[in-house]
C-alpha cells in the first residue's frame, strides 16, 4: 500500500497547533533584560487561525517520487479557563494541491479536537482524539529562563492509521525534546523571543500492530524548529521547521518525508454572522444575482449558487456565467479578512467516483476565477467536493436535480 503524503500531513498540522493554544495578557512576572518567564495564558472566547505551508519531498525505497506543496489550516477557540489552564476546541484541516495549471488547495481531511492545556504547555486530552498529533511541545520550566539556557521535556506524536491501514487505534510515539532560549530575533520585521526545539524519533511499534496486514514497524527521524514567541500576548506568533522521517513498513518498503514548514498565527475577530448574512442578501438582490440564497451557521455565511451553469459532465462554465461570478466577486471583496471555502455538489447521476470528481473540479473552477479576479490569495481559498451526498431537493425531478447541481461559497468565521 502506498504510504501517501496524507499519512505525513497530520504530523505537520498539529506541530503548529501544539505551539499555539495560549492567549492574552503577556508573560507572567516582570520583564527582565536577559531572562524571561514563559507561560501560556488563556482568555475565554479568543479565536485564532493558523496557516502552515509545507514544502515536502517524498522518497520510496530510496528513490525520489515527487515534491508536494501543502497547506494546512487550523482554527480554534478558548472555550473555558480554570486555574491558569485553557480548554481548547479546534478544527484541523489538511489540504493537497489540486491541478498543476493554476493550482488550488483541496481539503483532504478534517478533524475536530478538544483538550485542556496547562500554563507550562502540558496536555490533558481524551484518547479518542487524533489531533493534535504532536503533543506537549513546547513545555516550559518554572521561573525565568536566561538567554542560551536549555532544558528537556517529554513529548509525543499520535498518528491516525485508519484510512491507509485500517488500524483502529492511534500509533503513539514518545520522544524527548531539547529546548534552548536563543534571545531576540526577527520575523517579518518584528522582534520576538526565539526558542529552539529539537527532537529525534527512533520508535519500534508494539506487537499489537502485527495483527494487521500492513503497518509501520519502525519510525526514525528528526524535527528542528524555531518558535517565534510573542512576549506581548504570551503565545507563539510563528514557527519554522526542518524535518525528515523514515517509515519502515512490515512488507519491507520504506518511505521518507523530508522538507520544511513555515507557520504564522493570527488572532481573528468574531464574525457577526447575522449582520453579514443580511448584508450579503441585500447586495445579491441589488446586483440582480438570481437563484442564489444566503444562510449562516457556525462555519460562517454561505452563498448558495443553485443554478451556476457548466457544460454537461464538465467543469467548464457556460457563456455568460462569468458575469454572474463577477457580481458575486464584488460582494466577496467587501470581506477581505475572511477566508473562503468553495464546495461543489452534483445531482444523483453517474457513479459516486465520477460525481465526487466533477463536484471538486467545478468548485476548483470557481476558486480559480476568484483567484484570477484577485479576490483572495491562493492560501485563502479552500476547495472541496461533496458529490451527491448532500442534496437539498428531490433528485427524481428535473427541478430538484437543477437545485442539487450547485456551488456554495462560504465566507468563513475563522
């Protein structure tokens, strides 16, 4: 079985997440010239978004297979805070680039998670959650930390093997991370506290996994990270990473994943979904965009384009449809600080595989139009296809099938 990039992706996504879930108030204790005290602090209701861009090379049995550019997106909120600890709820989205010409990012996996995190960075999480994958990084010691001071603390990786291997329990990989406070450094023109984090993995899986036809027998590798700690707000603003991991499988195959990652974290302002939905509805009517509804839910505000016209069994827009998209684009550009999710749907016709591909390709067509129009940057638009799995009308009638052949554009909450 191909150990695809999807297996490595969860390692990279939570690696940025484990750094982030602390907010508000700055560092505890007085600020000193050559020493700092590092503690996560949590403010209920604070929301963040993190984007991780990964450049990864994949090798199979020592031979280069391909290079992957990956975008991972995480949004989370501090739901509760007690005794200095925070209850975190997050959504973890992994994506893959779709297409070579004008590529867009297609959602490959979505996870939800909830856990408590202590002021020093330690996790308290139920065993049924697969995200974050990397846990207890960073962990800070008590008291002030001087420049060039180092310390060590245990951490853990937790891998989801259900899709590629049918293994119904998480693979847990312990490690011991080495930390060093490097002093001040710059990220995009602003000064931050720099923290080096390094760990190596050399793990042999337990006999439990031998009951499965194919499974990872041994994992070896390393991660070398630099955290850019925001002293004013008391959480990491960004991180950079170099990594290399080799997975040896029970059939003798080996896969190597080597690359770099950069992540930046931003605090998001809560969306007034009711107000924005009302504004969007009014502007749709003013622009004369027909067959387009508006709804709001926990994700954000969605424009439902019920009758966007494509050529039969194709992702090519029919003549005149770009005029409709231009009017939609004028509405979307009024909300530049919100990312977009483009979701394609089909009627119940053809095969499930064909419907999935067609719905994804049609969503990608809309995304590419908005990119060309300059409405968003590439990393600010996500694409997914739903096939015919979420109908809004009866597929047994022509009118129902027309409604189900739709594209939804969601202005995301976070």
